[in-house]
C-alpha cells in the first residue's frame, strides 16, 4: 500500500505493516515485532540434540577483549558493502521526510485544488449520512492511493530493486499493492466511518472515544493479521522436521512457548531479506521465521534469531506495544482536534470544510494525523527499539549463541546501517544497530563463556 497512506492509516488499518511489503519497512507498531537474533537451546533442555557453537572471526589470542571482538565483526563488512548499506538506510531517513511532504501535497490536491469538493458532490446524493461518509472515505482512499502511486512505486519497487533486495517482478509487486488497496478501501472506510460516528455523537470528547476505537481496531487487526491478512500474501507452514526444528521447539518449550506456534513463511516470494517476527494476539499469536533466514543462515544463527523472537513472545511485547501505541494515537488525535479547529477558522471557507464532523475535512484530519505521527517517530522508534533490546538479551540468555547472534546482526546490515552515531540510533532506529547488537553479544560472551 502507498507509503503515505501507510503512515497515515496504518496504525489504525489492521496493521498492514504486518504484510509482506512490511518486511521491508519495519516501522510497524504492534503487528510484527521483527527480527533480531538469538538461539535457544537452554542448557537445561535436553530433548533436542544441541547445536554446536558458532565460530567467531579470528582475533588475537590472549584475554578476551570485548571491544576488539566487536571490531573484528564490524570489519567483516567490506567498505563497498558498508557504503551500500549506509546509503540504503540513510536514504530511508530522507524518504520519511519526503513521504510526509508528499502526504501534505496529496491533502492540498483535495483541499486547495478542489478534488475533495468534486468527490463530495458525487457522494452527497446518497440517501443516508452514514452511506455518504462511507462513500467519501472509500473514494478518498482510492484517489489518495492513485496520487501516491508514483512514490509508492519508487519506494516499494524501484528502490528495492536498485539495492538488490527484491525478488518480485513489477506485475507481482503491483498485484500485491492492489490487494493492499482492497483491504485499505474495505476496512479503512469502515474505520473512518466509526471515527466520524464518534465525532458526531461525542462532540468535543471524540478523540477520547477515538482512542478507544483505535485500540479496539488494533486488537482486531493484530488478531486477524496472521490468520486473515498474511495468507493473502504468503504461505505459512509448520517448520519442516529436522535438527533446526527440534532445537527451536526445545528452546520454545524451555521458555513456556507452545511449540505448535512456530511457522515458516515463504517471504522469498517478495524479498531477499532475512527476517522473523512474532505476530497475532491471544489464540492467533505465533512466532514465524522466513525462508530466507532458513536458507541463508547457519543452524546456530537461526537459533539465535528464534531466541530473540521467543523473547518478544515471553515478554508480552505485542501487548505492551498495543498500550503504548494506543496512547500515542490518543495524543495525536487530541492534537488533530486542536489543530483542525484552528485551521478551519482561518481556511475552512477556502477549503470547503465546515467542521470536524464534515467528512470533506477527512484529507485535512489525516494529513494532521500524519504530521503528529511523523513528529512522534523518535518516540515510536525508541519504544520499539527498547523492546528489541530486551528481546536481544532474552535471546542471548535463551540460545547462548553470542557469535551466531553477532554474525546474524552483521547479515542484517544489508538493510540497516551497521554503525550509526548514538543520536542517530536514538532517532531513526526501531531496532538496535548492528554495532550495538554485536557489542551486546560480545559482552555476554565475555561474561558468560569467558570469551570461549
Ligand atoms: Zn525483534
């Protein structure tokens, strides 16, 4: 789905970030708590044949030096690989700014160039207010999708191919984009209808009711993600039998995760990225690893990643993110209310908007929402990154594979800049950087295995 729409509606729209396209854009709220890495076989669990330890890059002998061991891992990246990865990730910073500007441009087409009035004239003849709102919302989502398509093609297809991340033809990519559009129009229109019902019934306190609605939609979306939405894009199968499955299930049992909740996803249909995640909630919660991970990583590395994912599961990260994101959405809605009233006093007549209950103001309300969500980016990233760091530590303890964890962190540098400044990491990173992860792993290795 279009990135601009994503940043606008995704938190509300059934967490489409859990979709395959999102494998590429892990800024998702609760839907998918993405990759990191740490294996599991806890020493106490003896059911599975243990997978041996991974080997580290050669460092000089003598006492184990955490900094030197970390640097030895970072040095495994060639200058060319590092330059490419830095360029890809830093380009993402500018894309976020450009997406926001693009979203504001789309809003201007509706408000200043009259596309909103045109759409309203066509939907006003419907008999009931609810139908008029629904039709306007669906029309808006379709038109905004079309207007955002150039940016979406660049970001989702052209750029991914330029950096060698994508496995899709344009037809495949576009077909999935249309599926996302269908979901967005059907469910997004209903979500918007519910919000306008709250505005009309609750008046000034609509944003509080809206926050409750958002929380409910998030729960429903997260619940439906793995069973109704993901299957539209990918196939999930139980992990094939073998030593890797045995080690993962053993680690799962040792940490109280039901063993039938571990799945393999055919993400190589879309991307070359290695990834894994926890998705769903309640009876649909599951840990998934993608086939790239299984094909491109050693058994120790797979174990390291799955230890991390089990950490998300055991530490209830999805539930916690749900609470945090509901609060962020609530604050954003309150700010939308505040800004919308001020802007319509001044520009309402020119933009053809009377008040917040008037669906013609939808493009403005969504543009304001995306501005506040954009401003909250460092907060959102820090909340997610903190969870990711917790899962990293859980995974190190569960899998006891610090070298495999470190080498996987290096592999993730394909799409995540390996060694940012601390401020850069705090603002832009929704996962710990490769440097942070390798350092954590080497420190763990020094303290638990005496560096052996
Ligand atoms: Zn994670």
